[in-house]
C-alpha cells in the first residue's frame, strides 16, 4: 500500500504509519501543486491512497479520472496529536479501499463513503 500525505497533513504522521510505504508531498518535491495535477502524479507514480484533511478535495475533482483512493481524515486540526487519533480507523479500513472513490474517516464513527 503506497500512501501520499497531502501538504495539509503533518509529515510527522508518517512515523505512525511506519510499516506502510508512506511519502510526503515535500519528499516527492510536489509542493504547491494543485489537486488535479497532484492526483495525476499519484496515479503516475503508483500511489494507492492520497491521505488528506482537505474536506473539499472529494468534491472538487472528478474521481472517475483518477485511479487512486482519497482518504479524508475528518479532523478539526492538522496537529499530530489530533491526527494520531484517526490512525486505528485508517488501518482498519486500508484493505477495503477502492480506487476512484473518496472516503471520510471520523475519529469515533469509522469510515464513510
């Protein structure tokens, strides 16, 4: 499972997903790239998941065009302490994600499609 952390997700979350293949936008040198182009790059570089806290991303793009899963952590904060709370639900759902779809993970309610 190859995951890209969007710019709005702290790079420090990566260490809490250390057993997975996780990259940050900065590591890929894709900082400042708009969402449509970023999703194209995800597909071209074999990413399975774009992990974000951008709640609008799923509505701004035609997901049928991109063979990648969008996972939105429904967090009120981008701070590491807030995002860590979503990791168990994320891990639980990773195996069931479908490409061309967006998912929202709520801390207490799990994943919604």
